[in-house]
C-alpha cells in the first residue's frame, strides 16, 4: 500500500507529518509542530492522528494538544500528550478520529514549555 493513502475503503491520505526525525520538545511555547488545511468545499471532512512520544528524561511541562473546528464552528483543544510525563513510551489516551468543518485548520502544538527533561514525538495527521 502506498504511503500517501491509508486504503481504498477509508480514502484517508497523509496530510502532515513530523517525519522520521520527529519533533524534539522545546523550552518554548506555543510551538506549532504540524498542521494542515482542510478544503473549504462545503463538505464534511474527517481526520485521524497517529502519534507516539518517547520521554528520555522526566518532563516538567511539555503538553501537546490538537485543535480543529467542529461542523458547528466550535473550536476545541484536546490534550494529545499531558505535561510532566515520566521516562518511557507514550501513546495518545484517545483515538483521534474526528469529523470537522470544511475550511478548518488541524493543528498539533506544544502548548507548555519543556523546562526540564527531554522527549521526542512522532506524529501524523491523516484525513480527507
């Protein structure tokens, strides 16, 4: 199966990625990690997030969130990875499979500075 498409049934395509090198959390915030623009075509769209975070030195700070716009115009922000994680591998607590408004921007951001510790995140946004 080609990397650019999840499958013929789903119709999802990779919209944004940190790539193989990932994203090293920073002592700064907010930082836009990856984002993508959904077409403003009058249709509902959907997206999924695949992500993993490896903490190599216990964190102080380092919260990662995802934001988007629901079909009714509400703009929620959900925690993808909490701040202050201990050493180890982490995956999102929820499966992020969400229907969004046409014309929305889907964004993964680091919203609190990583003042202590070290971590790297790999993430992809897939959607249609």
